[in-house]
C-alpha cells in the first residue's frame, strides 16, 4: 500500500511548473513519438535533397555562382527552407563555392541547415 502512494507522490512532484531540461516525465512517451515522427520527416526530406543535388550538381553550382536560379530554388523548396533566409544563405554558399564544387554531400548539408 505504501509503494503506490510513494510512487504517485514522486511522479506528481516531478510535474513541477519550473523549467528543467527533462520536462514533464509524464509527457516523455509523447515527446519520444513526436521526435521520431519529426526525425522521419527530416530524413525523408534530406534524402530527396541528396538525390536532387547529385542529379543537378553542375546546374546548382552555376546558379550559386550566379546568385540564384530555378534549380537552386527547387533544392530549397525540397529542403523546406524559408524564403526569408534563402538570399542571405546564397551569399554564404558563394563564399564556400570551392567546397561545394568538390563535394556534393557538403552542398546537401549546407542546403539542409537552413530548413
């Protein structure tokens, strides 16, 4: 009889309104499921971006050099990058263009980082 009471008291005590890095332990299963769904969505988008970059690498490099274009816009669309961050990010891509010419994988990462 004492064990269930002690466990219930500890669980309720863990549900404080103060911020902590673990959050409410009663919500852990929900957060875990939500995290798994988000991760699956990210992984799928990343895979699509990777295929697109590999298939269109020369055009993407050319459009980065030129400051934009439809192929680069499509890559950002696939990644889910917000429109507001695209122009500043293209400037960053231009500054590291030699890296992205040599490594399509690095370009995938650079496109995904803004999504």
